[in-house]
C-alpha cells in the first residue's frame, strides 16, 4: 500500500481520481487511454488456452513489437493497413512443416496478405484501439481497492468482483492512464507505459522484405 504524502490524505497532490467511485475511475481511465496517441504494452495475454507474451508499441496508424508463443518469438510491424511478420527459420519450419520456406523467409519481413487468416489473427496485436478495447475490461461489480504504486507512480486500484473479474491500477499522477491490468480468470497481466510518447513506424526496405504469396503457412 502507498502511504499518503500529504498528511492523512493519500490523494493530496494527485489528479484526484482516487476520490471517485470505481465506475467513474474506469471511465476516465479508458477515455485517457483512447485519447493518447501512443502507448507501450507488455506482459502476457491468455486467449483460447494459448499464452502470448507481448511487448508492443502502438499508435493510431501503426505498431511494432514482438510476440512470443509456445517458445517461438516473432516480430510484428504494421504501417497503416500493411502488416509485416518477421521470424527465424525455426518459426517458419514449424509453421510450414518443411524446410521449403527457410531460406526465403528467415529473418525477413514477410508481407501478410489482408485476406490471410494470419492477418486477422495478428493485426489486432498491432492495433491500439482493437487491443485496448479487448483488454481494458473488468467484469462484475466494480469497487476501489486502495492506493498502490507502480514503478514509482502512485495509483488507485479498481477491481471487478473483488478481483476475480480483474484488477486495474490507474495513475494518480498526471492523466489517469491505466498502468497495470490483471485480467480476470488468470487471463494474463499487462503493464502500460510510455503513454503519449510517439515513435516511428516505417515500411522495411525492399531488401528486408519478402512477399510470401497468397497465403502464409498455418501457425
């Protein structure tokens, strides 16, 4: 627990959202997240029984970062609507079931066709609006759960169904950005940082890019 710096009032000198009902805190936090032009998101997401380790930087028109699942790590880059996937030979061999793709795809950015199932599966990891909409949720009855600290930043914690529906730490310094989320049902833990800090995304050089064709191997 974070002890207050202003006498007995833990909200002294903060942005004041710690005094609000849990529902209003969630609303203000989500509004701040939606309005921010960029964010870094890292941690784990469990979906359909599969665990993904994410380290992504996201903004409205693109994203870049890495995803690890079942011991395989690949990089994702989205510039506008164009999605690229970069992985080593082991990843492609596992996906393709042969050595045929190894030399062609190893260490290259592969353009993912928009009609490919992989596009729908992986583009969401690079889309700020889609990812936040799917992740920033608490289930059940909302309540506040005291003042805490995330990497030196004071937070107010809100919970869904006393934590079984997830917990969210919201910054009490500056804008009320989400800083840490524990998803309900053991579905992963995520940290949010670098809110509003812009970064560059650009299409990779042609020498670094391979157009695989109409459809990628199933992964």
